[in-house]
């Protein structure tokens, strides 16, 4: 049976923060210049994916806040004798 670890990612307007303490801003000018009408989160999601995280849940609130839940297999630390 796999052990999992979880991470929350909260996105509001052009700001994001995750439960590991990282945070940042999306480039609003890039979103506007590309003509995107939906939030453009590719940079942060690609980085999270490269770290082994998989999206397992998503909530959108009426305030425009989005909460994404990710999971990945927990790596057990090896103890050297």
C-alpha cells in the first residue's frame, strides 16, 4: 500500500501560495497579451508536476479563489547502518 503526502495550492487573482510555504505571482501582462480569458497557471502547475505531484482535487469559490489539492508517493528515508 502506498503512503501519500499532500499539498494545497491556493490561487487568487494573480497570486498563489502552497502549503509548503512557497508563493508567487502570475504575469498578468503575459495572460493579457496571449488573449487568455481563463486563468493561466501553466508555469506553477508544470513546476509542481515535475516535482511528482498529481492533481487529486479542485475547489473554486464564488470569491474567485481556487484551491487545488495534490498528492504524491511519500518517499521513505533510508537509514544507513
